[in-house]
């Protein structure tokens, strides 16, 4: 069957009757690109849909990012505020630190002054201690000297009082006691020197006796010579002197008796046969007293009254 085609209307009418020809007509009339255009458009539409979806997602992300940025801005603002507070605190600390450093410098200066003062005080203390030590030594020397002088004066006082009462101290051992005066003592010693009965040194020794006395021994009846030593505190030296001087005095008395018996008859009614030393003191140690007894040296305690 054929269709007469005289106009476009005829063509359209035929295509309406034979719709399966439309595809072939289109292929004849349209290019490959136009034929593919619907597919492209569908693809573009799908791409557009995906783009819109991505844009939506991107918008959501942007909104989230904006919210995050708002949070960051708020956090930044809070951080800046905190930083401002921190800076203010740091500034305060810096001011406090500066004050502290000034205070430390003042303390260091004060410490240095204190150390200098302590050094000065230490030096002054040392000088004071040296002066005190010198003063103490000086006072000790003066006190020692005073003590020596007092002891010496005490010795002189005891000696004067003991010699004045030497008769009473000797009565325990002797009777008919004669105590030589200084004139008699010196005359008797000079005579013994002239007779060469004693040496010059012995004359000095016996002349230093505190007292020389002669008396009759209460036990034996023999004429006895006594050299007396007086000391506040009797020591071994007093024993030695009393013993030595008594023996020298015995030689002096015998020489005087032999030289001029008539002159010395009052003091020496007969030839003296023995001698002993007598020590008189306020104190005597037990061992010194024992030594005196062993050597035949007599001791009598000083009595002030």
C-alpha cells in the first residue's frame, strides 16, 4: 500500500498511521548528537539531581562549618578574654616580681650590712675578749701579788706574835728559857765567826732564824739550843731551815761559851749539849708533821690570843 505524499501534512498523517516509522524518520532527519540528546539530558538531569544533593550536603556541611566557626569564634573570644585575664595576671605577677626583686635587693643589702656589722661585732668581741683576758691576767697577777703580800703580812703578824710568846710555845719541852735579843744574837754570831766556829754562809743562815732560845730540857736536864721558824702554813722548807739553823746555833753557843763564859753565863749557865728546831704555824699537813716527828723537829700550833 502506498501513500501519496504531497505535503508535510501528508507525511505527518502517514507517521500517525505508521508510528513505527517515526524512529527511522528521526534517524534520517536528526544527527547522532541530537538522537543522543535525550539520554544526555537524562544524564544531566541525574547529574543535576546529584549536584543538588551534593549542594544540599555541601550547604549542610557549610552550615555545620559555620556553626563550628561560630563555636570557634566564641571559643576564640573566650580564649582572648582568658588570655587578656592571663596577661593581666602576668602583668600583676611581673609587678609583684619587680617588687619582690627590689625587696630581695633591699634584703641582700640589709644582709650585707648585717654581715659587716657582725664582722665588726666579732672583731670588737675578739678585741673585748683579748682586753678581758689581759685584764683577767693582770687582775690574777695583782690578786696573786696581793695574796702574796697578804700571806707575807700574815706571816709577819704571826711571826711577831709567836716570837713575842715564844716562851709559852717552848714550855712543853724546856724550862728556864732565855730568848736571845737581836743584839745578843748578833754578838754571839760575830764571836763564833771570829773563832772560825762557823762559816760566813752559816752566819747568814742562823741570823735569819725567827728566834733563838736556850733552855733546860724537861726530860734530860741538859742545856738545849732551839732555832724557831714561824710560818702561816708549815712546809718541808720550814722543817729544813729550823733543823739546819738549830745545829748552827749549837755551834755558835758553844763557841760563845768557850770564848767568854762570864759574859754569857746568864744565857748559858753551862755548855749546851743538844739542839732541836721548832716550827710554829697555823696549819701543817699530816705528812709534814710526820716528817718533823721523824727528824726530831718540834711543832706547835699558832695561837692568836
